[in-house]
C-alpha cells in the first residue's frame, strides 16, 4: 500500500512537471498580431519606421498589419476600429491629431489591447500603455541655437508648424525658447500639415507678403523641403531653412550648401526598435518603462558628412 502511494505521488509530480513545461512552451511560442498606424506613410520618416518595426516583428515569426490614414483623423479612428475587429494583440500608434484620437484610445482600452504610442504623444497619455519617442523639444531647441549663432543680430523669421501634431508643437516650443531674447520676430506662421506641397504654397505666399524674411523654421523635414523648393524657384537662396528629422533628403540638401542649413535629427530606426521592445515586454508581462526617450541632435554643414546622405541615422 505504501509503495503504491509513493508511485502515485511520483506519477502526479511527473504529470505536473510535464504540464508546467508544456504551459511554458505554449506561452513562449505564442504568435502575436500587431497593428501599426501613423500620420501618413507618404512621409519617409514613417516609412522607415514601419519597415523597421515590421522587420523586428516578422523576425519573431509574428504579424504586423499596417494602415495609413493619410492625415485624416476620422479615417485613423475607423481603421483602428477595424484593427480591433481583426483581433490584434497590441497597437503601435502615432496619432494624426493628438486630441481627436481619444475615441480610438477608449475603444482599445475597452478591448484590452495595449497601445504603444510612438513619436508623437497623444493628449491623454494615461490612456496609452507606454510611449517611445524623440526628445522633440530638444530637436527644435538645437535649431534655434544654430539660428542664433548664424544671425547674432536677429531679424524677421517665419514658422511653418502643425498644431495638431504634438511632436511639432514641442519642436516649435523648443525653437522659441532657444531664440527668446535674441531679437528675432516671427512675422509669418502657418499650419503646413507636415506636408511638402502645403509648405511650398505657404512659402510662396510668405515671399510675397514678407520678402525681408531671413529664416524659416519647419516643423519637420518635408515642410522644410517644401519651403526650399519655393525659395529655389524664387532665387531666394539667402534665406536659411531649418527642419526636424535628419532625413536622407534633408541631409543631402544640407550637404549641397543651399538654403537648407540644418535639421534637428532623430532616429526613426531607434524609435522603432524601442517600440517593438516595449510591445513584447508588455505582451509577455515583463517589467517595462512607461516612457522611453530617444535622443535628438543637430545636423548641419559641419557634421552632415559624418552621418551620410544615403540613409537614416
């Protein structure tokens, strides 16, 4: 009887070990489906970011479903609702409008889907699981420092921003802090929507209304490149242009010694890697940081060749 009891205990123990190992293997081998949404995939910054996230996710045998709202906040919300219905496990989110995105955040929370907010913060950060993004304030600040060094006497300047993008708002705030008290006057400010064609049109208007302008601060590189196109057409190469991103196109323009003089550089590749790391930590119930900052820095004619013009840093 005693021997039979010992055998039964040993058998139960062995079954428990097998079930435990099996359970662990199942959890470790589980496949995930991620969603991805950004402001617009026509922006090269978001294109390389999406590609890097996709490469990281697919390297783990998992799936990434990508949507493109093309700067339409209503479309972005509808696309997120569709992603929820497809049963995604987590969402990589860059909002078109930092405030209007709220209904989608509520829907994701109600569905129990983690949100990895990247690059541009949502207004209600308590509704996202974690955030990974550049120090956008510093990206604008370094542009302002560079401008003040080039024009120590100050002068009239223009700003092409995008108020619905929190990342751009932070950049312009940083820029304004850097030039405070340096005798610069903002005589023209328009919402360029982070878009090259829109920035080009605004710059054409700017040259008509304020030909005395000495510099233009763009909220991102596509905006700055649009401004540059207008300046080249008007043969106004004396006006300094700044952007934010450090894109290959911007670096090529800086290296060409034209009106595009500097960009507050960030790394979409680093943002993507950090976002994916956060996503897996969250889904696997591992410890993670609620906020992961990615450094920004200045690229101008003095150091552009260190970073090259063929790809992102």
